[in-house]
């Protein structure tokens, strides 16, 4: 059930229908009449039929329960994002468990347009916690994420080296280390010039606010955009590293020829924004 809950809710519902159809078909198959001296040959088909008879009801229930759990976790992620973005204090992330922190980070990347696969670690450090893909802008490239809910200590260079090694082993295009705290100078130095993005607590908070604002659109209190300002010279900050952004044109992938805002820290940072 927990594995099904890692999928979108509709995938769990589809699995419920699929498993019922398959197991019901097996359970409906008649057994051949036993032949003298071949009783042992009937044991396996009889066992399969018996398991299918029970499983045709149990397996779909488990899949549906996983779909419900997926919906619950989605609502939980949305609530976490709303809580953090609406909290004006600096310790908005401090009261979270590591599980809640991973859910929050995953939702933040979803709001950025990434497809997020949650690995679901068994402890506070499950290695690679999230796998990101963004086919629309990165041609299906894979990005790895490690989440570190460390409030009392800075994240050291060993964590960044570990992620970089896994990136190389899995052929990932880039990676992110996200923490509610800070990074050591050695970690920042090692990540510099590599496709590893370090996101600390304040940057995560800003990323969530930018992403949530982009999905909700401007509020009634938001001032209208200045029409007289050329789009090429707008001052924008990267949602991942807060560097300035420039107007670029995609040279490959599904969006080749399309313009977008790209981080000036590329390729170390691959933050993008759609043109308004």
C-alpha cells in the first residue's frame, strides 16, 4: 500500500481495476478433471485459483487504499507549503520532521514544473530522497535530490561529495542538496562549478514562495506589470540560487527555438522561468 501511495492517486485506482480484472480471470478458470495418477499435477493450478479467488478482492482494496493515501499525502504537502509560505518567522522549518521536510521539498519542485518520484527513506537519511525529471525543458534529464533536515549543524562537504558520486553513477544531469539549515564553506566550494545546487533554509523558503505565487497567479494586491519595460531587461532572480536571470533560447529538446529565462549560473545552476 505504501508503494502504491508513492504513485499519483489515479495510478493506484488504475492498478485496482487492472489487478481485479487479471485475478478475477484466473479465479474464473475451471480446473481440469483430475486424471488417475496425475493428482500432483492439479495441485499448482488449484493453488493459483485459490490465491486468485482471495486476491481478486484483497489486491484491489490495497491499491485503492494506496490511492487514498496518495491523495492524503498530496493534501499534506500542499498544507506544508501553505504553512511555510505564510509564516513570516525565520524558524518556519524547524518544527518539521524529516518526513514532512521531504514532502515539502518534493512539493516545491512539483510547483516548479518537475515530475517528482519520492523514494521514501527508512530513516532521517535515506540517501537519494527524490528523483526529478522535467521533460518539457530538460529533454527528460534526471536530477537527484538529497534532503537534510538539520537544524543544529551545517551540512558538510561529505554529503555533497556523496551526491556527486551518485549522480555520476546514475548518469544524472544535476543534483540538489536541500537543508533547513546552512552549508559549510567547504561544501559550497566543492559544489561551485559542478552541477550540484545547494539550497539552504532561506533559499528554500524563497523558492516555495516564488513557486506558489507563480501557480496561484497575482493577487488582488499585486501591482500590475510595467508594460513599458522591455522583457529582455527585466530583473529576475533564479528560484533555485537567487542569482540574476537572462533571456535564453532553447537549442534542443521539445521546446527548441522557444525563449525562456535562464540562470546566469548555468551550468552549475539550471534554474529556469517561463517568459510571462
